[in-house]
C-alpha cells in the first residue's frame, strides 16, 4: 500500500478522493449489511456506539424532534439510523453515487431524509437551514486539508445551543505501522503541510477493488482538532479516548464480539484507538 508525503493541490486531491469514494459504493453496499435495516429496530454499529456519548447533551436526552446534519454521510447507514431515532436528518456528502445509494436506502425504509451533494468544506453555503446537532463519525477528517475551514462550517451550521459530535480514529493510531508485529510508529503524527499519498485498490471493508486507487490524507494531531473547534467559537464539553474500532485497522486486531475490533488484550491499555469530542455552540 505504502505512503509518500506529497505537496499537492487541494482541488486535485479532492477529485482523486472523490473518484475513489465513488468506486467504493457498490463494495460497501454489500459489506455494510444494509439488508439488516429491514428490521425497523436496527441501527448501524457506529450510531449504536455513538448514542450513549451524544444523548446526554441533547434536550430530553433524545434525538427525537431535533434537526440533525450528518456530515460525510457516505451511503447513509448511519444517517438513516439517526432518522430512526426520530430526528429530522440532512445527510451531506461529496459523492453523487454514495448519495444515490443513501437515498435509495431511505426510500426503501420509508424514511424522509434530505440529501445534499457538496464538499464538507463548503457545507454552510450548500446546506439549507441550521441544526440542533451536527454529527460526524469514523474516518472523516483525515480526508481534509484545512481543519479551521472545516470547524467554521460546523459552527455556522449549528444553532445557538446546538451540539457538535465527532468520533474518529485517533491520530496516534494513524501513526502506527498497521503491518508490524508490535505497536511501532511508521507515519507522521504532526502535520508538515503535505499530504500522505496512498495507492490501495482495496477498502477498509468488503471484497472487491476500486478503479481509482490513489487517495490523499492529512494527519491531524488531537491538539489541532481541538484548537480548530475552539477557534470556531465552540465550547468543548467532553473529550474521551477509546480502546476499540468499528473496522479492522490491523490484521493483529481481534474481534470483541459486538462488531468492534481491538488490539490483543495485553496491548489494549497502551494506546487509544479512537477519540470522541462533544462541543456546543453557546
């Protein structure tokens, strides 16, 4: 797979990433288990794990009746799960095939969701209305070069008193060598203005390969993430770190039995795998 550090134009990187995510749609439609949503009580594993951290900050401890904007929603499995909690949901993504898949899923389930095709860094200009909750989770901001611009979109989408929630892979995890026989670093933790260039025909889940394997990612240390949100005027309410992941980062990771993955038991306390931030727009 490999990774080279390259100084690349943002527009070019975004188009390469979009082509790659377009290609992932049919693979992920099979791998995400969308048939399970035929059960009206089914929620995605991601939303199932996010709700306990999010709901204590909501009026009445529930998403019911709230306006929620789901950024970088991909094929919509988390989006329709939020809608099943009673929220009025808008899903935002830059991939047209992903949004078409998401819309088809919502229609099959009889759920009313608004879908907006736009880059997340242009979300405020493209998404109508404002929101009680802005939500994003797992595998999102590593694709973005400019976190200050990202955080500004989040703040502008939120109503006064609104809540922002993010859970994502921990920056310390992304610095590890995923192929090593022990926990050792391989990639940059701190940014230097360049992107990490990858050539990988597979995806993190599912069988099959993509026609556009080249992607670009940017490392963002935890301090950069927090400071971007603070700089946008948000108030950090919670910062937590986790020991499990909803995907298999390394072949050494073991299933936990609930759809998550973790390092071998004797290593689980050595390094976080995720972080969670709850922030409010006061």
